[in-house]
């Protein structure tokens, strides 16, 4: 898998951000260190709570666009199916 759709959160059930990237470790690090100004930096969104990989950037972009249209409750349900405590998954990527 070399393309990812991911969900970041500010806290447990906090403000959410959906993104797509070809380098998940680097992109999450950028969110955590607030390299770029914008929504995630302004809202303190730095916790990776869900991600899904694919081999196609086109498929990842389509999924991201679909998810951005979802109701908040659907996004919360998606996270809690695999990460009920909203644990930051970033350290797991580094192992």
C-alpha cells in the first residue's frame, strides 16, 4: 500500500480532518509539527485515529471525497470500529 486516506482528530471525538497522502508517516509528522498553516494547525489536529491504504492514488482520492461528504456520526463510527479509545496510531507506524 502506498496511498492512504486518513483521519486526524484534535482529541477523543474532537475536531476531525480527512486527508490523502502517499507518505503517511511524513504527512502525520507535518500535522504534528504544524509545518503548514491551516485548518489542522489552527484546531490542534495532530492525532492519527484511522487510516486505510490502497495502491491507487485515484482510489484514495475518490474515497477521501466520499468521506468528506459523510455525516460526522459516520466518521466517528468508522474510527470507533477499529480504534474505540481514539488512540494516536502514529507511534505504531514508526515501529
